[in-house]
C-alpha cells in the first residue's frame, strides 16, 4: 500500500502524471513479479493501531458512497476526494495491526476495491494508461488479500478495458485466468460475470461457437441462482444480471447479430436501477441505438437515443460526452434528408454539449 502513496500524490497534481501514463500492452500481460514486489512491500507496512471489522466495514461503506456517486454523476465527480480518502485514511488502516489475519485480508480487499474505483474513474475520463496503472495496483492488493476470486475479478476488468480500446492482445488470457481463479469457488452470479467476459473475449478472438456456449453457461448460472450472497467487489456495476445482459450484447455485436445485441442492451438498461446507475443505463441505451441504426431503424434508434439522453442530466463523463458527439455524426446523413426525428434529437444533443462547456 505504501507504493501507492506517491502515485496518489501525483494524482492530486495530475498534469505531469497523466502525460506520462500511457496504456501498455506489456503491462496488460500482468507483470506478476513486479506485482508480488508491491504486495511484499505492502506486507511490511503493517504497524500501528489494532484494526477490527468495524474499520473494514467503514472503508467498504465509504467506497460504496463514492461508487454510487460515480455511477449516478460520472467519473469526474468526487475523484480527488476519493484519492484523498485512500491516501489519508485507507493507507493508514492498511498499515495498522489487525485483530486477526482474516480482518487484514478483508481490509486489503476493501482497499483494492477503492483503487479499482479510481481505475474506473480514470477509464471514464478517457485516461486509459492511468486506469491500467490503478488496475495493476488493485490487482496487487487483491492478490495479497487472498480473497477467493477478487484478483481474478480485476483481471476480468483489465480484459474488458483491452477489448474496449481495441488492444485485445492479452484479453483472452486475462479473462481465462480470472475465470479459472473463480469458477466453482464463488457464487453462481459472480461466476456468471466471469464467464460472460470470457465469452466476449472468445467472440473477439473469432471463436464464435465457444463464445456462444460460454454465454449460454453464464445465463444458465443466473437461472440457477439460489440467492447466495454476492461479494461486494463483484457488484461494481450493479446487479449481475444487468452486467450479463450488457456483455451478452457485446458478444452478439462481435458476431454481427445486431438484432440480438439490441435486445440484450435493452434488457441490461431495464434491469439496472436507473436512478443509481444513470451513466451505465445511458450508455447501454446508446449502444442499443447504435445497433438499431446499423439495422436501418432510424426512427427506433432516435427514440432509444432520446431515452439515453434522459439519463445523462447531471452526469459528468467523457464517455457520455463522446457518445453524444458520436451520435451527432451518425445522425448527420439523416439531418440532410430532413428526417424529423434526427433533426430534433440533434438539436437536443447540440444543446447538451454546449451546456457542458459553459
């Protein structure tokens, strides 16, 4: 954890740090020797007061507050506050003395979740190299915690990042390794989250039958759920069923089944609490509209885009801003043909983007 302190100091004065944080294909391969060295230094820092589960729950609760703020208002809200909290409070707790070794492990896992959220905030801001560095730090903490499946979950996130930014070199290996660390050892909803990302990496790698089979397995796991508790770190993006729908849509999209992709994106948006997960609901609907447009349904796509924008009020996110700018480019041919729905939507989008610059 001490290795993170200089990083957080730079984050609070981001200009120089962001300019030197580029996404690395080599880093995506997970330099485990380096990660172990970080974990070893973390282990030597445990001094100070006796820490119990009350402190662990406090960290989880605070990170949950930051996470809810992030999903409701976008990654640019509360970022510096989260950095300060992790630097000034969580770092001290991780270096403390613990009542039991299990409490120490739970605190490391909670810290990992906080750093993972910083990675997600950086990702939402379009700072992919910085996001990756935080994910590697999150992985180091999760790995040292020894909490079953948590380190694999961070691998899953890194695979998702690589797919999103079209750097798939290590995504399949990351997804497979993450899944292998979790399958049969976590609840079925969490395993479904691992399997659906594995399915997406298989689809992107051109293994269509295997991708469809893995997607089906993820869906079967959800159907078999007996209500087991899902670990808090696996609830990063809301209800697992919504995440499975959203990622299933990406599997279908990779396989050029646009009808099924649009349907799954719609299900994903419908199964997330819209008030809490405004940004991701908006982005699922944007993705659905883009697929609908590919199928030639301009009126249907405009209606879906309009719904997406309903969820964007008060959201400060580079991804939502880029999605609206991309929408305007997609609408341009239809505006010139005087398609009314396209013209009205474009006017709303223009006003939305102007408001962000005021």
